[in-house]
């Protein structure tokens, strides 16, 4: 890969850091809306003969998709050798089946809108459940960066006597990975369902952990309600105020206030989605993934 051309249609600190980590040339471009709301894109740096890296996290994807497609298509038309997208947060993965008759399975449709304009895709911890691999929906080479090493390094240096806590059994693998890397113990909360709306959640072996700082880890913080509920369970069990760590800081609506009101201690996220809680940088890991994709 020669010196890549990095295009950030919505500049972020991470895009800046990634350009530095890759030794890429930041390209000049204009992305805006016409008065009627249509998207306008102009490349001021020629992509001809260049390996183009587009950096755009896909939170609020509806607001970004058209401009992103215009950008990638135009880079190709103007002679880019390759166009690879770094989307640290890749939206539209949670609706991965028809939960009720007639629903759009957006996790399968959205990639068909975006994928054809790309030669490669890099993302961070995509939310995959019923779809097991991005290659099932994106027909381009993909690389996935895992945030666990960066989160574990942050926990090891910022949290006194941490106890990694997964909110539910689905998070067990994730909690174990972070804990092992941070050299910390880990638990997942135990749910006993007595009925549709009657769920009891308990902290296993609680006495053993009272002198530890719980560290809640989740991949997405959207409404924050998953973490809010978990904070409630930990508080009722008499645990210390928990540190909350999220990979993708979507923070819809009042999520941040709700977390604070629920007694969260520190709240920290990776810079995959730009947010005031960002404190864990992923630029180096993303740069490695881009290089491996190009190689
Ligand atoms: C669920 O499967 C995810 O891992 C997250 O726990 C969920 O998306 C968080 O959403 P919210 O912040 O709205 O509770």
C-alpha cells in the first residue's frame, strides 16, 4: 500500500488519529446538503491512482448513507485504485431477522446498498447475533477490530481492584476476554425468569466481590437501559458504584443522564463513535486492520 488518501466526510478525532497511525494523506473534500436536503459531495484532492480510506462511523446512518455512497462512487469514477471503508461503528446490524411479520430485515438490506461501492470494510465489534460473520451480508473483504485489548488496558490502568461484570449470559465471552487481558476476575449476572415480566437478577457469590469495583462492559450503549438495569442490580446487592464501559457510544436521548441517575461511577467509551465519554482510543488497532486488508 503506497501512501493512502484518507477521506473523512464527517471529521472526527479518530479519523485524525487514524490518518497519523496509517501515515495517510488527509484529503480535502466538501460534504454538505443542498437547501432541499439532498446531499452534495466534492473531492478536492484527486483520488486518481490512490488507495482511498474513507472513515465514517455509521451511527445515524440514514443521515450519512447517500453522501457516503456518492463519495465512494465518485472516488472510483475519478480513478481510485481501491476504496476501503473504516466504519468503526457499523449500523443496521441489530434487526437481523423478521421479529414480526412484514418487518424489513435491515441487517441484510443495508449492506446491499453500501457494499457495492467498497473494496473492503473495517469495523469494530459488529453486533452479530443470528448473522455470524460479516461476510454473510457484506460481499467485500472485511476485517473486525476487537476493542477488548484496548478496554482491558484501560481497566488495568484506571480501575482499582476491578471486577468485570457482564450484564447477562450473552456477554460472558466478552467479559471473560476483557477480564483475562486485564488480569481481573469476572462474573456474569444470573437471571432467573419466573414469568414474562418477572425476572430476578442476582450477583453470584456477592460477598466475595464487595471490595471490588464493578466494571460493566457492553458493546452498544444506546438507550442505556441495559446498563441502568444492571447498575440497579449491583446497587441492590450492595456493590460499589460501577464503572461503565461501552464500545459504541450511541447514547440516544437521555441515556447519559439516566446512567448517572442510576449511580454509575465513571462512564467511558471507545472513540468508535465520537462522544464526550470517549477515553479509549482505537486508531492503532484500526490502522493495523486497514494494513492487513490492503496486504
Ligand atoms: C444487546 O444485545 C446489546 O449488546 C446491548 O446490550 C444493547 O444494544 C444496549 O442497548 P440499550 O443501551 O438501548 O439498552
